[in-house]
């Protein structure tokens, strides 16, 4: 049996690497020994992609990149490295060349669009009192509150950063759609998944925070991708 690939988890907007906590625990229970979670600055797509590439370059052997939310744009941009053997999108953006997350969102705005608020320094936040209903309505209120208070806001300009050469055009892909997502319109997720022709697509009746609310099924998809791409 082939060795399992390393897993590199890439977070999205309004959260850090710790958003993957439950998936990390589940992967560890399934004997994945090489687990990594990037902590991206969320300052620009170019900077976030380069931070992810640096982590991937430190790993000997095959790497499966897994991106949640905006992290999907990051793995789309950074997934061109030769040891990246597959890409897994978890309720994530998968822009094409010249396309940005903001452009995709404007075409079909998500339900929680009005719950975003810029600050005077150019960062974009999810309003704390709206975070539960916007980002994680299927999580207990106390878990969502921790996410709301510890959220990592991106520079708003990052929404407009465009992908150059999308790695999903050349690498095997897998996609998880959250059918109750209020941060990325589910129709956008479906469209992005369909055009990349993934090896497998699954739909979960989940919020944007499917990685926290349904970690078992998210990990099932990651494990399947790892077995197929490693």
C-alpha cells in the first residue's frame, strides 16, 4: 500500500488554522501522520499563496492541498508545485484565470453579504452579533461565539485579487458543497465544482463552517482524495 500523502490544510477568511481543529483530530485518528495547517496573513492572494508554497516546499513527497472558503483560491494559485498531487475544496472558492473571489460573489451574492463590515484600516469583518447566523448556523452558539471573537479579518482588497493559472485545470480535484452556505452562495459552489470536473463532489446540508459542523464527512472526502492521489 502506498504511503499516505502529507495533508496541508489552508484556512479561509475570518478564521485561522485552528478552524481545522476537528478535521485534524479526525485525520490523526485515521493514521495520517504528516499533517500541516498554514497560517496565512490574509493580506493578498499573492502573499497567501506564497506562504502556502513555502510550507509545501518544506515537505518531502506528495502533498494533498485542502482549502476552505478563500483557502480554495489560495490552493488554486499555489497548487502548481510538482509535489502537489491533488486539491480538495471545502465550501471553497475555485476561481478561473483572471477571476477573483469578489467577482464570483458579486455575480450571485451570498445570504450574509450585508453582515460584512469594513473597518477604518481596510479590514473586512463579519459583524460579531451576526457571525453565528452568517458563518456557522449549524454549530452550537458557544462555538460560533469563539469563532466570532477570534475571527481573522482579511484586507478587503484581497477579495479583488485574481488567480493567474488555476491549478485545478491540471491537478485532480474533489469538492464539498455546503447547501446551506450563507457566505458563498451554494449555486456558486455548484458552478465552480462542475466546471473543474472533480473526481468526486459531495453535498452536505451544512453552513459555511462545514469543516467544524460535519468534520467526519469532510474528512471522508479528504481521505478518499488522499488514497486516490497519494
